[in-house]
């Protein structure tokens, strides 16, 4: 038994059961117990066009969709309040366990039978945090998710060309029209010429109304000739 497991036993964030070294060694599953891994609320959207993630990101903005050249979108897991997945996302974002996002992103790639979702993508860009929130939290969970995707697919990750310039209140505290206006003009880009005609995969942890991602994509329109796809770890039903 590893000493770290003896003094700091790893427990499943879904059910709270102890995760043994044997499970990690034999099943190669280190963040969830085997039962919870098998019953993850997978969306199976990786091969579905016009899935709920795509329609959320394009709903009501047909003209802007054309300008953004949104190619495809996929959320790996369903998200519901009260479901154990809520606790997983909370741990990842607020309890200093961003490795959960890294591991789940890697599993998303290994899980999919439709690798063409990643075909032709040139660079992976995680949704940026505002510097103030980055200092408070100490990490950007979207970067961990993006890093997990990058390591399995071999597609490089970039964190230098998109930035968050407004430290907006949390979207969860907004409703309706407030979600859209809250994140309006919240993002900016640098050296857009370096992203000329790239196919960019934008990565986020959770999509609810999609307004934050839409705002980011709107700023990224300055990347002339670029095409965009989106991956989210979770999508609210």
C-alpha cells in the first residue's frame, strides 16, 4: 500500500467509497470507484450533430453563428443539481481538486468511439479566468480539462491569445437576460494574426445557458478565417 493512500485515503467524489490501490492498478481508474465510473451520466453527444450543446450555443444567434463558423460542440456529461456530478464539479472548481477535470477529460477522449470530433483541430484554448479570480482560486479548472484533452489527442494547448478582461459576477447568480449582459465584452484577444484560419477547440467546464462561451467566441471573431468547436465537461439539462 502506498503511504499516501494510508494517510490520505482517496474516496470517490460520487459515492464516498474508498478507492483502493488495487483498483487504480488493475482498472486504471483513480478518481472514481468502478461502479460510479460505469454509471457516469454520459451524453453520447460526440457523434450527434445538432445535439443540445450545439443548439444551446447557436440558439437565437443564427447570424452570429455564421460569423463564428461554429463547427461542432460536445459535452461529455449531463449535469443536474442534486446529482453527484454537482459535487464533482464543485470539488474541481472550488475545493482545490482540478485534477478531477484533467482525469475526466482524458477519459472523455478514451471513451469516445468517434475520434473524428477532434479531426482537423489545430489548437485547444481553455476558457480564461480573470486574473483576480485566478489569484483567488490558484488555478483555472478549464486549463486542467484542456491539458487532459491535449495530452491524449496530441493537439497543442494555448493560453496566451484569449484573456478575460472583466471580472464579472458569477453566472450562477444571474438569470435570464442578466446572464447575457453579465458577460458581454468580458473577453479580448491578442495577436489575432497568429490564429489566422486555425480550427480552435474552446474548452469549458460547464455549459448552462452558454452565454459565457458565446461571449468568448464573439471576441474570437477577430481571429480572421478561424473556425471553432467547443468541448465542455458537463452540460446542464
